[in-house]
């Protein structure tokens, strides 16, 4: 009888333990809501609250917390950090949060939800902030649509995909050992934003990171500028290598520069002084023929037949009097380029133009206002509008500047507007590049970030800049060859780890990639496959 009682007690205890485990699992999977309780053991007042600042669907009539809640406004502690000097610094002033871990797997408004078991590291103190109370009063009657699904055959996560960008990784990718002060300044200015945004905006794998740096390295002239240069010798657009008749658009566009371009010489060889307005009237009356590139871009003059080192003015037209004697000559003078008219003409629409830039004509100056700016060199009014819409719909962590229309003009001031922010502010320069990476040009139904994950360098280039010339495309491929190499983003290492640790689908993907590299005579890929096949010989049928 005693044995029966003992067995019953044991059975009851086991069931209670099993039920407690189930309850613990159920509690850990609860969605976190506004005013949940959190804890940091390094804070002098360890108990804090989680404030939901972003507009999300509600759970139990409170906003649901997601992974975007990761700064001092969301994780609120009233104490000071014991790791700060003399334990004097308030937590909010030193908090350096990483990324949330163990989050839900189904998204709430494109963001993963936080669960009771979720944690986030504070890199300043080296602590882990935990959620001690989800904020829910009881189990929801129904499973919320954002609750995580049971996980089967958990995929392997490469730890290197999670690593941050560094200056060394960028310089190794573009093959630069000694950056200039300007290059260092630009790289240092974008690094915080690349690392802040990388997980939410398509820079979350080794492949994507390598491809992205390879592309923006070329776009930014090896990180020398956030703004497209204007020193074209052969500009895109309507420019011709053959002579055309000067028309009203050309004269109006270059009106402020005409005295720097043209020279009037009388029959005796003396220069006749003319104002811009006088030259405008004269040119429209006489309509000389000229190669328009020589008007807008830098022009060095005509080679002197007697002295190779000397350059001369170019005679465009001789104007005669009624008696057929010479009245005056119109010459084209050597001059520098004229950036605003040049870019305005280069990116103005023309018959047969397939670029779809969305700009107005040359005289609107849209071509200059919306020339290539930012890390990606975003080009055209249409792209600036699309970036504006994308940014206003997507949350860039830490950006508190609110909605901005990047096509907005400054009232009463010519050539001043919010489009300049893309070339003057590293945050917007980075955001604009990430917009295009995620949602810019689509080829074969995929954006650049998707082709990067497929490791299709040609399609990545076509998405980022299909109009680039042979030299530019070659540089992009050279960058990627360096970026994917061992010691940089090391793509073979990524697939080796996936082959050794991944689920069945990942092993198949990894093996296919390594087989491709083996076929390209890559010794490292060959060695990895040979060792793997020794350990995992094909099963005999």
C-alpha cells in the first residue's frame, strides 16, 4: 500500500513539474506590450519599464513591442550604471544597446515582436537586459497573429553575418591601404549608420554586406564624395559629338557664363567687349554651329598647328557686312566646366530617353538639383520622390528628424533645397543608398539585395547602375572579388559553416555554392568539399 502511495506522489510531482515547464514555455512566448517590466542588474535601480514608442497593433489594448524599441526612450531605467566612473552616469546617458535576441518569428508591421524571453545586450556595461514581466494580465484567449510558430529544423545562423561593418573591411574591399583624410572622414561618418540599419535594411548576411560595399565603393568614388562630380569629358544625355545650332535653350541655360565661353573679334583683330545679355542676343541672331559638349564641359581649345603645347580659340563663325566684308568673328574660348548647366542638360529628358528620371527640362535645373547624391548617387527627381516615400514609411532606428520631402525647394532661394541633405548629411546619404538597395530598380523581379543574396554580381550591378560603363563595371567586380575573399567578408567561410552546421536545405545550398567555386578552380572550396565528403560519404543504395 505504501508503495502505491509513493508511486502516486511521484506521478503527481512529475505531472506538476511537467505542467510548470509547459507554463514556463507558455509564459516565455507571451508577446511583450507597453509598460512591460525589464531588468538590468548593473543599474543601481535594476527594475525598469519598456515603453512602446512606435505605433503598432495592440495586445490586450496596449501597443505591442517590437525589435525597433532599442534606445533610452524605450528601455527606461531611473538609476545609474555601476560600470560608469564612480557609478555616477544615468543609464540613459551611457546606454549602448545591441540587437534583440529570441524574438517572435511572424512580423508585426514588418518588424519582429518581442517575447517575454527576449533579451538585449547593453554594450557599455556588458550586461544583458531581460524582460521580467510581459505586461499581459493573463493568457490571451486566442493566439495573436504575431505569435511565433513552432520551429522545426531550426536554420543555422552564421555568426559572421551578425558582425558589424568596420573601416578595415571597407578599405580591404576597395583595395585601399592608405586612405586620404577625406576618405577616412566619409567612412567614419557612415559606419554608425550602416551598423545601425544593417539588420533591418538588407545588410544582414555576409553576401549582402560584401556586394553592397563593392557597389557603393564605386558609386562614391572610393568614398571620396557624397555628390556626383561635374567634370565630365563626355557627359550623358543629349550631348553630341557633332556640331549643332545654338538654340534658345542653350543660350538661356548658359546665360550667366556666356562671356567665359565666347569671344567676339572685329575685322582688325581687336576683341569687342560684350555682356552676357549682348552675347545672348547675338548668338540667337547668328546661330553659330558648335559641339555642345564644348560649351558645357571643360574645353581646352584648338591645338596650334605650329606649337603642340599651345591651344587656340576656336573660330565658330565669321559674320559679314552687307558689302560682304568682315564685320566680326565669333570664337569659342578655352574654359572650365559649368556644373549647374552641365548637369541640368545631362539629366534632362530627351526624345527616346528611357532613363525615367522624372526631371523637368534643362531650364528647370532638375538635372543639377537631383544629380547623383548620397552613397548610392541617387539620381533624378523620381528617385528622390521614391526615397522620400520609402523613408517616411520605414523606421530608421535612431532617426528623430521626422518626415522630410527631399524634393522641397527653399522658398525664394535658387538651387537651395532639401535635396542637398543627401550630399551634406551622412545619415541621409546612407539611408538613400539603403532605399535603392531594398526598393530601387528591380531586375528579373528582384531588387539588388536579393540578387546579392543569390551572389549574382551582374544582376546586382544592373540594379544599382545599369548605365555604368565597362570600366565602372570592372571596378565593381574587382571590389567584390576582394570583398568576398578570406580575411574580408570571407564568403567561402560562410558556406563552409553552413555546410557543417546547417539544416538539410542549407547544406544543399552551401554544397551547391562550393561546387560552383570548385569548378572555378578555388582551392579552398575544393578542400572543404573533399573533407566533407570523407566525413559524409554518399550512402550506397
